[in-house]
C-alpha cells in the first residue's frame, strides 16, 4: 500500500526542511528528484521495457521515466525506449514484426537448452549466455556476449540499446545462427537494433537473465581476419520481438592454472591466452577451456 501524505504531514516536513519545500527560484513541478513524469494510458505509450503504472511510465527497474528526455511514441534507438509489444526497432522507428517484408524470419523456436559462463581472467570480464533450439541437427542458436572493462560500456544490470554496434568492438554483442549442424551453420546474423535488458547478473556462479526486445538482426558474413560482420547484400533480416534467456553462470576462471601471459613456448611451459574465430563466426579464447579441456586441436585453412 502506498503512503498518501496529509496536508498536516506535508506542513511538518516543510518546517523541518525549509530548503526542500521553499521557493528555490527553480521549477519544482518535477518534484524533489527533478523528474517530470511521462503520462500514459497504456504500456504502448511508454515503449518496452517501460510500463504504464497508475498513469505514469516507469522503466524496467521501477524508476519514473522523465518526460523531458523521452522520445516520441514510435521512435526507438539510442536514448529512446523500445517499441510496443510485438514491434521491432528498424532504422529508428518501430515496425510491425508481423509484416513479412520487414521480418521474413520471425522469432526463435522453443529453446531446448541454455548455458552461461563467467570469465574474469583477462583485462576484461566476459559473460556469455548461449541458447540452442534443439539438441539434434539442424538447430538454431543465439548467443549474447557481455564485455565489462575499461574499453567497454557494460556495467551490469540495466537497459542497453543495441543500435550501431560494431562486431569487433561491441560491449553487448548478439549473434545468431540458423540451420546448424556439427560442421557449422548455414546462416549467420549480427544485431542491428533493439533493446537488451540484463534483469539479473549474479556474478561468478550466479544467475544471468537477459531479455531481448524489438531486435532486428542482419544476415552477415563474419570475416575472421578483420573481425568484422559484413552485411550480406542478398541476405534477409531475422526479427526477435521478445526473447528471455536465463542460466546459471559457470565460473570458468575459478581455480584456473592458466597464465594469461604464458610462461614460455617450450613443452614444459604454459601457453598464453589468445582468441580465434571459429567456423560459426564466434571468437573463442584458448583459455575458455582452462581446467575443463584436456587438449585442443587447431586447424588453419586458407581459401583462394
């Protein structure tokens, strides 16, 4: 139950703290926090993941949305809320995901299994959550990689805009594959736009819960040499109006005997960490398997 202050209690508060209730020469219409609430009649007025609560828009974590900084309804992208339920964010505007011309591929099949890892060995901390649609071929898969460090913008639980990211430098990276088998996947996708909510980040051995809203992914070719995702001219987008992934993070750095810098290059020394892009276009670090994998088999190929 919410407390509703009486005039008497307000008067007492003003006597106790004149500065809080007195005229400071500024506009007090936004309340003590300086936020002007964004009025609404329905959730669609606020944009996912915001919701309408008692006529006021609140964000995913319950804070009041400031009308002074809110974007117009139907506008999405950096600095804006997401789109109404069922819509996707395309070129800064909300679009109907049911339009087959906009979203020829829609949604993710039922997720069969989800795994997550936590890696704090290097100068950055990497969290990954990976989902596959089925255990037998062909399957689809979706992976969200979160990079935390001085060169990255991921800071933990919160709301992140996914627009305009670069595959080689993204902090909140979303990659998907379709029609996968043991030897690889037929099609690859990299996020173009949308919203990511990290509802829960429990740290090492804790729970990781990530929700994607209004996501549009471009079909790409991932170049392992340049670490870039090149949009396919003849490709078609993959739309994910809403996907929620939850898994317990396995701390793959716990009790690790690996040395990130290495101790030498002879048989009795430890190999330093390095990353390679696999046939699925995903970067995998050598030390991702520390303590779990007894041997690695590397095959280098070249094409003409």
